[in-house]
């Protein structure tokens, strides 16, 4: 027979079972945390009409799209979860209640140049709160709490949520009378961390033609540092000159004020006047999250407040605030850095049941008992030598093995071996599932990430 | 601004939030049940190289494929989860341990003609056990238990698992010396339920040219009815004439023998000599599952034993047994038939928290307490009238509303209203999350389907 070489496309993450289990655990924690904050899960199609999906797109994004025709239809694979959300809210507007809070964890597609750590198929894990016409600032204040809770639940502690407010930036550039070049200025300021304040100043002057006064003011502004209180105090010096600035500052103060009540420690949160998150979409608070020990990774959870989610589909004004975690990339980084907690079980079953009698009924009945008790049980009946069976249990890291021989069957018991400690005990059939459940649950305690 | 009409492609299921919650609940039960039987979850890419994905395909399937080029690559969307499994096992053979038990619940794509209840993007929920060279018959005997447990956990009781064995059919046609036309004969016999035994006999004679003796034997064979014991007894009459037949009968006896130990009631299981499940892939036990009150739906869970999972990719002999649930279609049918249990909560949160004080800190702190206790809490801070807020809670079917006014804040308490009973009580802040948790858990008891 002619054979085809089995392969998986480059840029597509395909995990071995044990890694997949670790991935799924991370994913479950995101789902659970998002749910605790009252977000409802959505699952929109991977394929959309190109006309709908690309209503807004252009430039770099459009080039990366997986776009094709099927019959008469011009179709595209979604490249993020925001555009499908905009479509969903516009389409189902009359059936939804606002504020509408949804999470979605799903695969998106971008035909990027293949390179290490870059994926063409990857999961995004998004939450958004959408208002109808208006949306209260408290929703923006709640986002850092959700980020904090999510990362903490994963087992991370060495991270910081950075926030800024676009109204402050826009207002500040208006005070300088350079608001007509605000987008270009922000693009330069965005390089601050890479090139330093001096070079940013040079670029603003040489490339954008800003006068030395303006450059000086900008460099002074983006150099504002200190505790959140100190940054807010410094910002108050600019108050009273521009309405947008003042509104932004008041929003930022509200966000900072409620941190304690939301349970976010001050040291996991920093006001950072240098972040802007893209050019024309965000209009209020913006968020980034950095791993303190891995700044090279960039932001692992970003987002912000926007005024118009679905303007390409509806005249309805739908403001919102949202964040996105690039789950596939985050998992890749955590794995590369050796941060995954390998002590948590990744085996497909909690117990491997080895029948040692010709009639398999007792072993099968025991497997049925285990499953009824919530213990994941696998029957192993392949006609192999004992050593091969134990090797199998070892290779899969199965935590327990159960032996059912004539002796056990006669006594109504089962022999249970802890594959880590090597300890072996005989337990009555009725008590064995409970015996296993307690121990299995104990092994499953702990977060999927260990710093 | 030029606007695009928001729409979702026909044949793509996109659910409103409450329905999505019901769908997710069904999906979670499949995942959980599959896990209890020791299957590990996989997540392979949606896109594969066409050369790999279509190594075997042809005819009707190939026409339905979503196939396109991106750069130099000829790509296709997966149309089932079996071919990606075959690729996975061939590719990762050296890193897997056999028997390899995996489940996968994922979207697959088929460009079928759009019609009611037919989907172009739909979930399949598969399990397979793959052996290396050999695979014990007990794996085939366990499958009915998994089907039974899965459907029972969903809340279904009015279903029956039908099984047959391809070796019995192949052996029987060999006894008649018509094994060279076995595939054609099975295709005709497959119509039995629709057209009756008489017409099947006519077609076998007129269309396939079988002599009257053979037709008579076949009609007699497929008319074998009765309890499992009676069918097995009838089959024993044919014993001793053909090795394949005898092997198939012995396999069928083994599968039937262990039903009790596996916890499958006899009345949920029927040996049915008329089912064959496709023509050349299955080689042993085959399964179908029918909803007794909705036979028109056809089989909702099918599969069987095969000898060669990955022959298009590897010379390794990889026998296996697997079943697949068409989850999207099943959900569609359950919803159409009004079988979804609408008593289970579908709200995005368990409690809606309404602050009635200017300082929101007490309400926020209470939300934080609730979440820490595993109660899904949503803060509602939009500046709306009281009635509008209660309407919002009603529309989302939020089970509880919490009020925090000056009175409550002073007392360190919160007023909790049960939105179903209308009952309202004041509970101390520290006790309130527990008070809610108990009641929320109680509301979540029950299966997602109610017959």
C-alpha cells in the first residue's frame, strides 16, 4: 500500500497526552474564574462569511487571514474572538440583556510566518462586558481583579497588571496641542522599554517634528514613576486644563480606589503611563500583564475599554471593556520556562485494574464500582506478562494499580498498590473506591503552575 | 459609515447564552464519563495538510471537504476525528503506550447541502481504544457500558444499544458462498427497517441475482428476533461451518456475558443481526444506539471494532474499537423534542449584587467574598431605576439578588432575595456566601435531559 508520511502542520500545537492534560487544566481554571465573575460562555463558529469577518480588517491582519471559497461562498477563519463577538451582539441584540458579559475560549487562525513559539492556530481566552449605550466605570475597575484572580488561581504570583487610561493620554497630548499626532506619538512612546527615554525624545523630535518643549513635556510625563498614589499625585498637577484628561484621571482614580475591595494587592498593580495598546480602538482604561521574571514574553493578558464594539454592523452604540489571554502562547512559555507543576497527575486513569482470574467479572464489577464513586478506572486485560503490565502503569504514571486474584475474589477484597510509595494493601471491595478517591483527590491538590 | 449586515453562515450552530449553557452541560457530561473509563483527552488541529487528511478519503466525503490553499500549502479542515487520530497515533507511535485510550470532543467540517438539522460545522465526541498489534475483546465488551453510562448520566433512559458482529455476517455469507457480494448484500439488508423483509428479499434476488435458497436463508437470518439469549441460541445453529462465523459468535457471547458486571441492564441492549455500520472499515463488534421514542433520528452513538486504524500512514498494525456521538446533531434533536431540562440554571451568575450606597466598597467586597466561596457573582452598578435592575435579573433568570443598602452595611449584613420563591432574608456578610452556595448547589442538581 502507498503510504503518506504522517505529519502535523508547522505552527499548529499538537500535544502529547500528558502535556494536553496540563493544558486542559490551565484552560479549565480560566473558564472557572471567568464564570465566577458572571460571564456566560459562548461558542461561535470558526468560519464566518468574509464580508462579515473582514468588515473592519485591513493591512497586516487581512494578509494573515485563512480565506477561501466553497461553492459560491467567500469564507474566512476567525482571526480573533472580538469580531465574532461584535457580529454576535449586533445579530442577537434583541435577545440579549445588557450589560452582556461573555467569555469565550476558542481557537483562532493567523497565517503568520512560522517561527518558534509563534502559532497559526491558537487559543484565545477572552472576556468582555458590553453595555447598551453606556457602561459604568466599575466594569473597568473589576478587570484587574479578574486578571489577578485568574493568574493567582493558575499558581502564578510573580506578575504585575499595568494600567493606563487613553483619555489621560489623549487629554495630555491635547494640552500640548499635539493631539493631531497622538497616534504617531504613542507609537514612538511604545518603544520606551526597548530604547529608553532619551531615544524616544530624539525620535519625537527628529521623526515627528515635535518642538523641544513638547518633547521635554512628553519625556517628563512618561518618566512619572512611583507607587500608584505617587503617580496619581503627579497626574493631578495637570488637572484643570483639559476635560478629557480630567475625566481619564477620575476614571483611573476610581479603578485604583476599589482595588482593595476587589482583593487585588497593591504590589500586583501599577499605573504605567507608557502603555497605550493599539491606536484607535481603545478609549478608556487599558491593561497589560507582565510576568516579572519573564519580561521578554511581553504582555500575557491585555485589553481595554472601547466605545463602539460593533459599529461595522449596527448603529447601536455598544461600549465595552475586555481582556484577552493568548492561551496557547502562554502555555508554550510556561512549558519552556519549566513552570508547569509536574506533580499533578496527568495519567488517563486513577487506577489500573489487573484481573488475575480467568473469569473477568469480579474485575469488571470492581471497575464499575470505582467509576460510580468518581474514580477513573482502566481495566487492563491484554494477555501480557506481569512485568509488561506494570511497565505500562509506570509509563502512563498511573498512580494506583489494583490486583484481583483468586485470593482477593474469595475474600471480597482487592489489593491496591500505590505506584509512588510502593505500598500495597488489601482493602475490601466496598471500601476500595472510597480509599482510592481520598488519595486521588489529595494528589490533585495544587495549582498547574509552580514558580 | 457603510455597514455590513451581521449574519451567521447557514449550517453553523450559534446558540444564545442560555442554550449554550445547556449545550456545555451535555458536553461536560460526555467528557466526565469518558474520563471515568480511563480515556485521555486530545485536541488535534482543525486544519491538516490535504495530503495527510485525504490519504484515504474519496467519493462523497472528498466533495464535502473544506479544502483550500494558503501560500504553497494545500490544506483541509478535518471532516471527522478518526483520521486525525490515525495520523496522531502513527506520528507519535513511539511516545504512546498501548492500549492507547483517547477521547476527543471537537468541531469537524462537512460542506453538506444546507437543510434543517444538518450542520456544516458540528461537534463529534469520540472515544477509541487502540492496540499495538492486538487488542483484547474485553475492550469491545466495555463499549456498551460506556454508551449506557453516558446516556444515563445525560438523563436519558429510553434508549437501546444495538450490537452485531461483522465476523458473524462475513462468516454467514461465506457459508452461503455469497461472501464475494457481502458488501452489496449488507447494503440491501441495511434497508430492512425501512422497506421490510419481503422487499429486501426481492431486491436480493432481482438486483443482486441471489438464488432463492440464499435469499431464503438471508431473510430467515435477519428475521432472528428475541431476547439476547434467544438470538445467541439461534446463532449457535450455524456453528461449526465457518471459522470466522464461530469466532464472531464467541466474541458476541463474551460481550453479552459481561454486560451485568459492566452494569448494563439487559433491556438497554439488543443483539441485532441487521446492523453492519458501513462497508469495509469495521471487522468485529459494531454498535448503534437508538432513542426508543425517536427512531426517526437514527443512531445517536455508533462505532465498532476495526483492524487497521492507520494503514495509510504506517505499516504498524493498529487494531482498535471506537464510538462517536454527533453531539451537535444530538443536541439539536433533544432541543427540538423539548427534552432539555429547563429547570437547571442557565444564568451567567448565581447572584446579582445591587449596591444601594454611594461608596461601592461594601458591595465589591461582598462580591469578592462570594467568588472566593465558589458563588458566581455579578455586580450591577449601571445607574438605572430599581425596576430596571430587577427586570435585568428576571430576564437573565438570575436565581438570587443581593441588596446592600446603608442599613445592611451598618449591620454587616446583606439582604438576599430568592427570585423564584420571592422570599427575602437578611443574612450576615460572613454567612451569606455559604447560604447562597448551598441553595445554588441544590438548584444545580439534576440531569440536563428530562424525558
